C-alpha cells in the first residue's frame, strides 16, 4: 500500500469514527444529574414554564390570534391594524369592543387565545369593585351581570374569566403572572450571564498573573464590595427613569463580584501546574493558556454557582418591585403583585398568587442548583 493510500485510509477511518457529543467525563456528570430526581424533574418543569412564558402573547392577549375579515386572513396578535379597517376611526383597534366584534363576526371569524387579557387589559365587566375575586367564585348570573345580554352574551365565556381574580386596577392577575414570570427569568438570565462574563474575566486575570495585578484588583474589590449595594440601587433607581435595561445595568455594577473569588482561586491553584509551565516553555500565548487550559477547569466551580446567582437576581428584582424602585409603573411584575397583596389584605388572591409564583420558581432553581452541584462533585456517586 502506497503512502497516499495509507493516508487516505487513515482519513477514512477518522471520518468514520465519530466523537461522542459528550465526553466520558461529561456523560458521567449528566448521569449524576439525572440520578438526582428532584433536580432533574425541576429542570424540565422550569423549562416548561419558561418556554410557555416566551409565548405569553399567544396565551394571554386582548387581540385574536387569527381573524378572517372579508376573505382576508389577519394576524392581530402580530400586526396592529387600524380600526378604520373594520369601519371605525381610531388608530388602534380594540378587539374587545362589541362593535368591532360584531363587525368581524358578521364578515368572518376570530380565534382568541385561551386568556383574552393582556397584562395591561382592564376588565370593565367585573361583577364588583376592583380587586375582584376569581371568576369561579361567582355564580354564572354574577359573572355575566355586566354584559349587555347577561348570561346569553357571547363574551360571557371561559376565555373572559379571571381565573386568579383581578388587581386593584381590574387587570387580570393570571396574565400578569405569566408576563411577570417571563420578565423575571429573562432579567435573571441576562444579569447572570453578563455578571459571569465580567466576573470570570476579572478572576482569571487576577489568578493567572498574580503579584501586583492580583493585589490591586483585590483592594479594589474589597472597597467596591463594602459599598451598601441596596441603598445605592435605591438611590440610583430613584434618580434615573425606571426601565428594564437601566435596572439591569445598575445591578450589573455589583453582581459580577460574586464570581471573582471562585475563579481567582482556581487560577491561582492551577497556574503553576506542570502542563501550564510546559505550555509557557513552548511559547504558547498567555491568552491561549487561560482560555484553553485553565478556564475549563475553573468553569466547573462557576457552573455550580450559576443557578444560585440566578435565584438571587430574580429575588433582587422582585424586592425592588415590591419597594416601588423596580420596573416602570404598569409593567407586569411579581414583586408589584406582592405589594398589591400587602396593600389589599381583603383580596388574598393577590398575595397568594405572587407568593406561589415566586416560591415555586425559586424552589425549582434551588433544586436545579443542588443537582448541578452534585453532578460536578467528583466524590458524589448515585446508585
């Protein structure tokens, strides 16, 4: 066999043998994670809730998902059609208006989402004063009493029920819980990811170079960590206009510090290992050594830390919303729902809904964090 044929055979064998998606070490970690049944099922339950919340507009909205009008297929949930399209004169169509509904139904049809309320929709047909209790606690006559045709009104349907009642502005609590859950998780994920990038980078530089670099960084972090974070966040949030990104930037100023100590310790421990010294002797750049050789080992401790940082981020956002320094007024927020429950003790469904939503979400994250910690622990074994 010639040399060219030998090389071709080696290449063919190399292409035939596929590397597994997970290395043997990561396969063992995944098996350890699955063995923790509480954490494993918590992951799938949390992912299910989160994925559903990403499609909140298709679950809870005051606009139809699909409509047919004069033979034209419309998607009101995605496109804002002016009211003049349906014979009105306003710039934005109110699909809950009986006139618009009669016009569309007379010339076509509509498919509504399961919950016919957005987080900002005011229900003007609640049986009593806001906050109104859940619809299933009323009789059918009471639920339909404010509609034009009473119990025979086509809008007196399950889709218009307030399953968890309404808040003090007659907005549907269930829709606000769905949208608030999405904002809380997205806020926590973005904050955790950005904090990890900054904190891991700072800790890697400190631990790898050491000396004066480590000393100056440590003194800066000690001073920065001694600042009363909550008071400073309250002051800045009171001065700047409230908003998702402004609040995220304020919290990012301090949240990255939590990652520095863990990564710094890993880099300090591993920077004098033999394979690192050999890489330096071969002329490998510092950046390559840090990224390809030291960072994977340091990320083990960081990954076990991530679910708890995410938990803390969500808790901080809810606390600021409860104090009135979080999201802008009117935004769906679990903390704001708890504040309403504290103000309206005669409406226990407000506090209970906010408490259960937060407690279930945070408990799932804690269970996931425990399972991740066990999965990366080399001394932990399951049967």
